[in-house]
């Protein structure tokens, strides 16, 4: 197994730290820093009722909060700790650069706060599949008898994990491109980039900047840089990374693996990377049917998780046991019902074209429910790749016209229902229309390829609306 790292301890007493943003990472960061003796000021753009309530709680603890003014650098600031959502082009960060003030994210802060003998990190990023892969990895590590947690964007707070009284053996860490942008010194045991596709370009400014931030996860890797053989961009990031001597490039593929790869042979997940004489030998890890659901992109997630676990010294049995025990989160290719021979699947988490493409590749034929906020995406490539699988499409949401136009260009024979409404009740009508188009043996698939905030609070609420509509269809024959 991997060894614990020794980390330097910083003196926070009296250090003037500005925390940029309230919310799920800003508030814990402010409290932790205040507890360490730092003089903390929180700045926040918003000044609504919720922000004022959060500010009142923090101020009662002795933390200064400035609402409605996230642009001005507080006097004397020695360090900024930012929440992931704050874009790099914010005026606050320009002011910090001019004053020579460092900017860290919450992940960087957690990294710097690790104590002596801190648990190694096994880290995962990518446009899609991060959460599932990290949870699979944690399940495998637990099956190996290790004290671990899924942390980062999910599960246990990363700050709680590194500051807790009871040490972990190893952490399974999900890292977004936002978090990696603000994490200059993080150096993990092993890391995986699952895939790269255009996403969050409004935040990063370009695909090149987005990829570069993803690639930071490989910097300083000690044992393995895990990449996707089918996605050359991920391998390019490995080639460009500055890693510790002896760190290996490990590929994963849905095909037959070569040496230093994990892959699939006749329904078996196999390892040709962490075995003796990998030119000739392979280790069976699990069966494809041990992974639920066994959709192609989910098998890829399982191979990436297995590669990281194997890099940490986990045996094959624990890989199999961990994958068999794992169940995906809701709204990720989740079977809702089968009604009159038609299967209804909720993949509301498919909030971009890359995720939707993976989802559409898992079924045939499909009545596709799609639409929402496009976030600057285009849909021609997605429709071209998926057209032959489509029985029909039902479009909802603010930017549905972009998908309708792509369907008209590349799949003109596919019947399309364009619902000219963005209220939450539109989902019930969408399910009714999809049921009308579907035939026995078809899958009605919610894989929106768009964000949800035009109609729903988040993708969870969108998925719940879909599931409710399907269940209503099952019980009454009317969604």
C-alpha cells in the first residue's frame, strides 16, 4: 500500500485571509481558518436574505463578512481562499495579482492543512464520470479493508477529512477543473483523467485553458497517471505532465488491453499493468456484469477506478468485491420503470453533450428527452453520432431550438416534439409525448445534454420530475 506523506505546517496566527464567496466551501473554509487563528474576512457578491443569514452566523463567531462587494480586495489581505465557482477573471483576483497576493482554492487549503503522516490522495477528474468513479474507487478501497472516504466535490468535506481526529489510510478525491485551477501545489499519489470534452468554457475561457486545468491533476504524481486510451487528449496531458521519477502511464480501454493497460476481454475486466511480466500476463479483476449498470461508459469508469486502486496496491479480489457492492447515485442512468415493454431511464446528470453521448450509446432504439440550458454547447456532433439510435425526440427547455436544428440537419427522419414551455410541469407532458412515440423494446431516455436551471433548481429535481411523471404514467396511464 502507499505510504503516508509528511507535510509542512503553516503558522496561521494573525494571518489576514480573505475568503471569496459564501456557500458549501466558503463557509467551512472561513470557520477552519478562523479556528486556526487567522483574521478572516469573507467577501460575497450577493446580498440576499440567505447570504445575510449566513453572514450573521459567521459574524457571531468573530468572522468579518462583506456582502454585495466581491470585487474589492480588503486592506492588508495576505492570502485569498476562493470557492470553486468564482471565475478567474473576477476583479478581486486581478487586484490580488497586482498586490502580489496568492489565491488558493478550498482543495489547495485542504492540501496545505494536512498533518504529519497525511493519507495519500487518489484523484479523479474528467468532463464526465468523476463522481461515479470516485465512489467506485472508495468502494474498492473499503473492500480492501482500508479506512477511506469519497471526498472533494462529493461525500465527506475534504477539510473535515484532512483535519479529522481519526486518520484515513487513503482518500478518493474528486477534483473539478475549477478546483484544479486554484490548486497549484497539490501532488497526489496517482490520478486519472477520464475524458475531455468542451464544458465550462465560459469559466475557463477556452478549451485549451480547460484542458490545462484538468492536466494539473497529473503534476507530481508518484505512482500512476491513468488515462483513457480512447481519448487521446487525456494521454497528451500525461505526456506533458512533470511527474516523479518512476511514475507510470496506465491506460484503460473498453477493448483488449496492451501492456500497462486495463481493459476488457470476453466480458472480463483484466489488468495488464500491475502484474509481473505484463508483456505476457494478465490478471482477471471482475466481470462486466459485476458493474451496475454495465453501460460502456460505466465500464470505463470501473476500469479507471480499478487502475487507481491497483496503483495503491489493492488486490484483485477487493476490486471485484468493491465493484459488486457499488450502486450509482440517483439520476445517473437510473432505471425508473418498465411500462408496456418500454423502459424509462433517468440520466438527468447528463448535463452536457459528452455525458449525453455516453448515455445514448448505451441504448437502442431510444426516444430521447433533451434540452435545457446549453451553456454555449453545440449539438451537431452529438446528433450525428446518435441519430441511428433515435426513434424520436422530445425537446424541452430554454435552448431546445439548438437541438431541434441539429436534429433537422443530421436526423431529419426522426420525429421531434418541441414543447414550447419551460415550466416544471413540462416534464409530465414530455413523458406523455415520449410514451406516445415509443414502441415495445424502446428506451425513453432523459439525457438532456444541458443544464437544468432554466426549469429546475438542479439536475436532481429534474430527474425527480421525470421519475414522478413516469410513475404517474404507470399507475394511471397518464403522466
